C-alpha cells in the first residue's frame, strides 16, 4: 500500500496542499525567469549589434542621418548621476544616523522617517514635476542641475533607509562600551556605529545609484536633452534614458539601433552596481 494512503487524512491533505503550493510557486518562478531571460537575450543580441567605437566617440545624429553615437548622452548621464551621488550620499547618511540615534526620542525623527517612506514609493514623474515647478519654471530653462536635483530626491530616501536599518543592527553592547569609555554621543554614532556597518551603507549608496541611473521621467521635465556635446550643467543636457526614450519611438532605423545600444549600456552598468553591492553586503555585519 502507498505510504501516502496510510497517513493520517489531515496530514495527507496538508501534504497535498504543500506539494501543490510548491509546484505552483516553481511554475511561477519558471515563467518569470523565462520572460526575464527572453528580455535579456533580446537586449543582448540587438544591443551588442549596435555597439561600436562610434557609440563612445560621436554625438547623437540628426534625424535621418547615418552614423553617430551616444557620447554626449553617456557623458551627460555620468555627470548628472555623479553629481547626484555627491549630493545624496552625505545627506542620506547623516539623516540615517539621526534617525537611528535619535529616532526613538524625537518627534521630528518619526516625521522624517514617515516622509522618507512616502518618497520611496512616490512616482518618479511626480518628483520631476516638482523640480520643474520649483526650479525649472523659476530659472526659465532646462538644465543638468535640474536633472541632478530630481534624481537626488530619488536617491536620498534609499540611502536614508539603508543607513537607518544598518545602524540598528549594531549591538547595544558596543554602544554601551563606547559610552563607558567617555565617548560623546556624536562620536559613538559616527566613529563606532557607522564604521561597524560601513559595508552595508556603501551597499545602500550603490543601490541608490543603480536606481537613478535609468530614470527617464524626471529628466524629461528637468534636463530635457541636447543633441550636441556639452558639459555645461546650467544648460539642457543629453542623457541616456531620455535619448533611449526618444530614439526608440523614432521612425529611423539608425536611431532605434542606438537606442538598443544605450539600453544595453545602462543594463550592464546597473548589473555591475548590483553585483558590487551584493559582494559588499556579504561582508560580516554585527548581530
């Protein structure tokens, strides 16, 4: 007689439900991975075919013309993402330290944590419209700085929450030992707690950079685009996400090929940042 038939009826039903649930989960995972592999394979085939030396050495071509590249868009994205990282990292880390160290005692910290959670889930296009209203509309022109401010608002909440959560992992015994030695609270927060979880904080910064690297909607209302090479952050600036968005919908084959190449570059960059963040997060964290 089958072992399943000799089991208790209640246990047998639970075992069947368990197996059905596991099977459905496996099917869902397989379907999801299948679509993901399909997308990545298509991107790799079409994107790799569009990459050449000209992509990195020539600016975006005029409508209907052949050749051209993405040099201005690549440089523009690097400038804006780099400036955004320099702005959002210190703000996010300091805010995270404040929440972790004073969050249980201050009403302001609770409000800050609540607003941070809202910003984490806010649509990026809303942030773009916000910067357009308070900055672009006031100075009367699009600019790289406007794009930097927009994506900085997206990166800051990620760094804040990561820093806050990482600092909470530091055991209280370490803090108490530092206080017993006479260290002031600000030094305990910055020199003891923050140093203990620096790998996790760096991971949060890398994840924030990966998040903003492919944002398109905020840049449409702030940095806009520029067909020519420019490093002037106070003027409209080309960037990969907007160029991909515009070129992908164009009727020109050359533009669409460049859009595939730009999409592959962003994907490789984000993948590299995620791999690096995973590597850092594997370092031992205090428990």
